[in-house]
């Protein structure tokens, strides 16, 4: 079974990513990654709110801005992967998700830092691999992306100092974080046996 990594960058508009033709080079690492990947041109979040959008991603429900409205009784991504014996390592953002129905759908997981930038996150991932190398991993990492507050050092403001320049620089910074994640997955020796979304 392959390992699965879901990497979500918050508050990112596709029209501001160079991988989708934006005139600024905001996503050079995604550009490179896309050469060996499937790229979706018509993907939209189901909600303007992070927690509902992530809930839809994990459940397949259209939740929109109204959590707990789904009436179907279908298994979530976590429920399905538990049946396949996956070990779960999820961004602590998962604790804020309003899943349909009243019970949590991704419980009993190893929690990672909100943004996945804590070095201890990768210690937990490596430890999970070492504890049972036969169990595949399901890892959800969350990157700040273009979400506010928009705080950058002057040297990170590579496109200028206007609001749109800072937003684009935040996307560029998130793209660098994505590369760091890929390098860490490769260092663990599981890159070739992983699905990275």
C-alpha cells in the first residue's frame, strides 16, 4: 500500500500560481512537481472557510458554509483508510473541523503542528515508519499559504511592497515549504512509494 500525503496550502488562488500560468514565478517548485504529476484545472474549494473546505476534502460531502447539513451516510477518508490499516498523522487543524454527523471522523491520530513546520513533526513521521514499516502512512500537512496575517520580512517581499505583491510573495514562500516537505519525504526513503496530493 502506498503512503499518502495530503498537503493543503490555505487561501491560495490558482490564478496567482505560475503553475497555472500566472505571470509571476510564484510556484517554481509546484511547476517542477507538476511535470511528473496530474494537474487539475477545474478544482474548487467547497467553502470560503478552511474548516468546511477541509471537511469536504476528508468526507466527499459538499458541506459549503453549513457544516452538519449532509444527510448521506457514507464513510470518510479516515474511516476508509483505517480499514486499510493506515497510520494517521494529521495537522492539528483537524481538531477544528466540523465533520457532518456529530462524531469526529479522524480520531485517534498522531497530531502534527498546525503548519507542519515543526521539526518534531518529521520525528513523529519517521518514528511511525520505524515502529511498523508494514503499515502505510496517511499524513495531512497544512501550509499557511496566502492566509492572513500577511507578515513577511523585507527580504521575503520579493515582488514589491503592495498588497498583491505581498500575497504573491506568501505563495512563493509556501511553494518553498512544499519543496522542503518533498525533500523530507525523499530523505525518509518513501517518496517513490507515496501518493502526494
